[in-house]
């Protein structure tokens, strides 16, 4: 059975990881930095050595094209991203791009020309670590964001994304968003512990969880921490304790796939000897079923309507972002599932808990994702780790899924 060269894939992963490598074994290849530019140059060198042409659009998205037997057909796409977190790991994003590179190398070794052309894509600024929001390259590609909006995003030092793309030489001229894909596949480390805990080799990803973000604000009254008796205080921190318990209880109420996270709890003023006047709590809800996510939203608003049991603090909530659940195309999910079965790999059906470029690409092309295990589910961390065997397994599934559709499989 046709398989990729696992050692060559691993060597490429380690070679790329030297660009922006950190002393703790991770990478710092943040978007639109010199390290990002060097990573892009390395990528270009690898794909052009295989005879691919490289197009770059005005958002800096890179498209390496391998011709097929019938180049009038839309290409089958593989891809992910090369940018990292400031203290990121070697594999988040980069693994999906380099596994696609290894697929192209394997087809070249075997003199296999697919019916459809193939394209390997590296999307700009998936992480959103320097310029918010995340996934902006693929978002601009599908029209979710305007190019002007993307160019105007500023980092904490006031540098604009458009200026920095120009500085590193990656504002391209390929028409923005005009490319069509017959199918799209993104291979990624899971970034969670499920595959490892379940002892499975491959995650067959059927979609991406929906996300709702909120700002919960409790408003009381500032006062001196020493002179004001407890019984007179309008303390939002005291009031939040019962609310937090109720909000976290929604995870149990709505089942195993529900996710509830309260990540920032910020009193104001943040002073040791002053009772805060306000308290901001950020809330993150996730679930793959839009109806369940809507029920969680309704429950949250009911909790807020009940307010402070003591009646001393005002409670309000504002939804600041909603990303609906994504269901991937059955034809692509089936290609992943059948590829893993042919290779004899153990699988589990799952949803992605994190956002990926495939969220946007699924709006314009049949799409699916493939997950492999990562040690302890750790990602966005310099200690992020996968095994060479798992890396090869995922790339083999990608190879067979792509071949199934690129050779004229039903779409």
C-alpha cells in the first residue's frame, strides 16, 4: 500500500523548527516577522523543487500548485499555517503544511499524476497572536473580512498588519478569493487529550464546535476596605461567587460535549485596599450542536436575570462574538474515514474544540480535517510533542483521502 516517507517528513519538521526555534524546544515564528518570512522562503524552496508554481494573494496566503491530468478541474487542496504563537510548539499548523509537502513528494517519487491538480496552501496569520483576530488570512480569502480591515489590524506596538506584510515582501498579486477548490483537507495535531486518552491513532473530524463569547459585568460600589463594614458593602467580587457556580453547572447540564470557561476575572479598580466597584468576567461557551448552544445562552441570561441573591449588585451580560458550529462535508469526512480504514489505523469520530482555517474554507468548498494525538493534549506551548509514528500515520491518511477525491472520486 502506498505510504509517505515518515523519516523524510520528520526531518522536514525538525528543519523548519530551526527557523524561530526557542531554547526550550519550541518555535517563535509569529506572523509577519522576519522568522515568518524565512519560514515562507523555506516553504517556497521545497515546493518549487518539486515543480510546483507558487501564487501569493494580497493577504500573503501562499498556494503551491501541482498540475493534474485535467487542469480545467478545480484542485484538491491540502494546507494549514506556518505562523506560531510567541511561545509555540513545532507542530501546530506547520505539521499540516509539511505533511502536505510530503504527500507531494511521495506522488513525485511514484510518478503519480492525479486527475485533479493539487494545491498546498499556507494561510497567513492563523494564530492571531500578533494581529487579532485569528484565522484572518483564510477569513479574508472567503470574504469574512475585508482586505482593508486586515491591513489595518495593529499589534501592541502599533505596527499594522498590511505594513508588516509589505515589509517582509508578501503582499502578492494573485486575485483574492477567486480560487476554487474541489475539496479541502487540513491535517492537524489534536491540541487536546482525547485521542491519547482513548488510545486511538486518527481523529476523523466531522466539524468544529460553535463558540459564544460574553462579557459579564457586575456593578457595585467602590469603598475603603478598612472603614466599610461587610454588611454595608456592594461588593461585586462577593456577588460573583454564586454566579460562577451556576454558570459552570451549565457544562454538566448540557452534556459531555459542552464547554464552559471563565478565563478573565478583572476587578476595577484593581487595588488591594479598595472594594471594587465593578467586576468583568469573560465567558466562553462551546458546543457542536447549535440548539444546545442556544439553550446554554438562554440559561446564562436566566442566571443573569436572577441577579445578585443579596440584591446589592447589578448584573449584566453582553455577547461579543458568535461562531456557529461547522459541519464538514460528508464526502470529505468519508474520504478520511475510508483512508484510515484501508491503512488499518484505529479511529474515533470527533469534533474540533479549537478554531482552524477549515472553519472558513468549509464555507466555500467541501472540507474535512484529520487529527493525530499530541502528548498530554498540550499545544500553544514549547513542550508540544508528537511522535514520528503518529506524524507518519496522519500524513498517510491525508495521502489516501486526497487521492480518493483527486483521482475522480465522487464529490
